[in-house]
C-alpha cells in the first residue's frame, strides 16, 4: 500500500483484514513506530505499553484468521482519554492532586472498544480535571500541536487531538463539556462528533458531558459510532437503544440540496473572531449554497451574561472540589486553575443560584435560535491555536472561557455538533468548521459533514515528525 499503515483509515484497515491483505500486527507495529517518531515532541500519550499493544494485535490477527472478528473495529488501534476509566489503570484526570488508584472497571466507551476487539494503544493526556482548552497539566508533560510544536493542540482532549493529527492510528475517544472534543479537533485539523447528550454513554455522567470519536475522516467516525453508541445503564442520561444506520453516513453532496442552514459568524460573547477564520467559514457557506442549500445569516443568541454565569458556576464547583483536598494536594493543582476556582470563594448563595441558572437560559436560547434551521454552521473557535504554554487564549484565569461561545451552547442544548477541517490561517494553523444538527440527529450531522468533505477539495498533507 502507498499509504503508511499507521495512516490508513479504520475502514481501510478492516477491509484489508477481511481479505488478509494486511494483519493487525503489521498495523500495530507501524503505529508504534510512528509514536516513537512523534511522541518525544507531542506528549500525547499516557500508559503506552508496547508489549500489551502487540499482544492485543496478535489476538485480533488470530480472530481474523478464523473469520471470527469480535466487532466492526477488531484490530484497529484506538486511544482513550485519561478520564475514561480502564480497568486496573489509574485515572489521574490530568492532575497530580488525584491519588492514582487502579480503576475497578472499564467506563462505557472503554468497555465498548474492548468488546469490539480494538487494539487499545494507550490513554491520551489532558489538563487538570479537564478544565482547560489546552494541553497544560500538572501530571502529564505539556502536549503540543503537530502542525506547529509551539502551539497547543487544544483541550481538554489534548492528547487525543494531537494523536489523531500525528497518525497514532485512526480512532481516538475524547470527551466534551463545553468544547473539549471540538476545540482540539478544530485546532488539530481533524474530525470529531460531539453526539447528542446520552448517545454515547459515559460514566460518570454530568450536565452537558459527552464522549465522542476523534478521527481524520467522517467515515471513521461513523464506523466508530456503531461501537460507542451502544447503551449502558451506568449512564443515567443514556438514550434508549435505537437502530441508527450509521453506515448511511455518505448521502453525497446531494444531502445539502434544499437544506435550511443557519450561518453563525458571531458568538455574541467572548473574543472577536479572527479574520482568517471568518473567511474560511464564509467560504464553506458559499460551498453549501452552491450545492443547493439555503444559507441564512443568524443573529448571535449567546450573551456575555450566559457565558459568565456558566463560568462562575463551574468555578464554584471546582472551588468546592479543591477545598475538599488536603492543602498539600491542592497546592499541586495548576496555579491558573486554583486562581480561577478560588476567585468565587466569597460568592453568595443567591449569586451562585443566578450563575447556575444560566445553563438553562443558554439551553432555551440555543434551541430557539436553531429551530428555523435544519443545521447550523459556525466557527469552532474564534481564534486559532495559541501558545502551548498558555492555559487559555487569554491566559487570564479571570477571563478563561472567552473562546467557547460557539461550542458550549450545544452542550447545554444537547444537540449533536461536529468539527471538520475547513482551511488554514495565513500562518498555517488549521481552522475548524462547526456543523450542528437538531437534537438526536447525529446521523444527519455526519451526512452533512460528509457532504462537505466532498466539496472542500484537497487538503494539505498531514504534518510529519521532526527529523
């Protein structure tokens, strides 16, 4: 094959396993070699154990030789984010403040991956408690962006975004509560789907929290959703079992004909949108129009009060969590997060209630704004990837969430939202296009994203490890 084995799509790997043109062991060896080339620069992985990887690959190879694969991704390399528990392994949540105790069971995404015979390559790195959109962590080494090692891959699914862009195999699982799948996907030039709340079970569940696939292609995300979307009773928000034809993700560019698409170019809060990002999103909108969609400019529906309220509610949650730690453990948490959380130490009960109420206000405003449209498109982030050493685009703990105005509303409204690569800034950094569907229309979002893949043309080559 002309494509290096580590860079093959999951769909290509499975097809080659089926015909015995390729073995899971060969793929695993190629992926491990790619990791060896990149990982000293990226710091994307945690708990990389090559012998265990090869052992899983050999077991998969034997199943394929018998014609008895366990599932649709048997033998495909997969990574799982640090905060997705894997039995027998510690779950540090990116912070030195957590005592590393072996998990008693696989969390739902990890269980589904293992049941399907995938080769678990490693866990991926994340910032402290997942509370940053960067790869800065008190536990893991600083994660960096393969497109520019001076820049962040984003977060909190930092290592997963970097790993996907660097070719650490085709399938990666991240999580998202305000943009933690879509932001690193946009800044690393990959694809992701933040599913409808409950579509991919997760444990522990939390308001707005979702797990989802991070891949290079829509096809691989659709394949992975066959596995990840199986229900699990441990998630109290898990959706009922539904027979979704994930394999019907490719409806062609014809999918766009006649669709009502809202174009959101301003978030209504937070940072101003970078000029290169606006141009790229407008170019995507024109491509949708040429394909027969009706694109209508939307008015911003988020407000700074909504963003600030959610920010302060999360500060209070984190403040309470940090206060429960010993002083020694609390001192190990990143100073930025401590400053952010402790800024609400004097907040009154009334203020905390008013802050918390902005989650629902955001939900109501988002659903109402999206109601006239089949889909909404927007930037993923108002700004491109920032300096790797920074905790956020402002690097100011009192202005920490100024970049999530486009992403967080769809966590609160429980709507599916994807990020797909749509261009580069003048300096060569990737730009993400967000595609949002109505609640439960996860397959439709994949179909629209796949239609855009047909339209966008050739992309720049994936970044290569430094020589």
